[in-house]
C-alpha cells in the first residue's frame, strides 16, 4: 500500500503485522494500558489508525510501520526454498519471529544442495516482476564443474544448450575462471549468467555438454549482489540502494 491514497488500518492488525504478538496478545496489552496512539492510551484494539502518520507506541517503544519486507538470505545447502516442508528445514526456519510476522516467501527457488543469494519478501508484485519470463532477469552463478570446461563449451552456452527434455535454453554467458588438476581429473571453476530459471537448469546445461556440477552458488540476481560479508545461513534486510536496484523506491513504501 503506497502512501498516496492509503486507508487506515485496525490497531491490532498494525501491531500483529509488525510482530508484537497475536490479536489476543494485543488485546491483553491494551487492557494493561501498554499501548498509546498519539500520546493517548488506546482502549480498543479495533480502533483505526494511520500507521505512517500516527505515533503508535507499545510499552513506550515507537512502532516503525512498514508494509513490505525485503530480506537477503545467504541460503545454505540442505535447506529447501519453500514456506513449508514435511521433511526438510525451509528457508523460513532461518528467520527470526519479528521477520516471520510479515509472512515473507522466497522469490523463486534454489535447489536444496545449492547455496547463495535468495530474496525473501511479502511483496507479490516485485516477486512477479523478478520471476516473469518476459523480463528475463539475469541470474549469476559460480560453480565447480567436474571436467574440462573449454572454449567450445563457452560458444555452446552462448548459442543455447539443448537440455535432456529437448528444450533449448536462452543464450548464457559462461566464463572460465580457473582450472586445476585433481588426480586424473580436471576440475573447472566457472561463472555463468542465465536469463531464465528452468528446473536444475545450470546442472542440466553442463550435463548436456558431458560435465557434472559438484558445487553451485548464486551470487547475483538482476542488479542485486550477494553481500560477501553475509555468512552462510544468515540474512539481513535490503538497504535503500539495493531496493533501488530492484526498482523499489523507498519513499513510496
């Protein structure tokens, strides 16, 4: 909801959205005189407030309202890119309650054994724009490949690779970073930019040229780069500059 033409919201909805507890928790807090609006004690959890203009405080702490949340996660291997799973830990299991209150979801997915940049948000419009095939948002990966990646592979990727199901990928930008000999085998370290997100696409592209990906990490999505200082399994909110890179204007939120 933008600041222009916005409507007021119920006080309990504002506070639950910001992670201060359930509606019953908020009702109890109001009974205990723990909530004020513009310096006046709130008596009704259903009262309507303007969360951007009104001074709302709970136990003296000012509530800084925001509708959307944008999180950069350095996803670890072994965690699935889903909101729920009956067998495995999900990326939501890595979040603190204050961020879970926004009900974020992963934008796209990384394979269970893949690490790297994953954006989580509750902004459905942004997620759609980043994932829509018509926008072809570039995604950059770094990988370790079992086999000798050659200039012929670079040219093949640049013209599109035919996957195991017959699908021909869009052109990808493959860069050979370095190679090393491990026993009788050559191991290649590469960077790859693709403009779509088919199932297991990077692994299947290398499989199509007779090689196997043994390690995969996403380092960039569009203009958004994985923070090199973000330890694996940790996350943070996006900065204003990063929001602008995604086409989000902080002042309109």
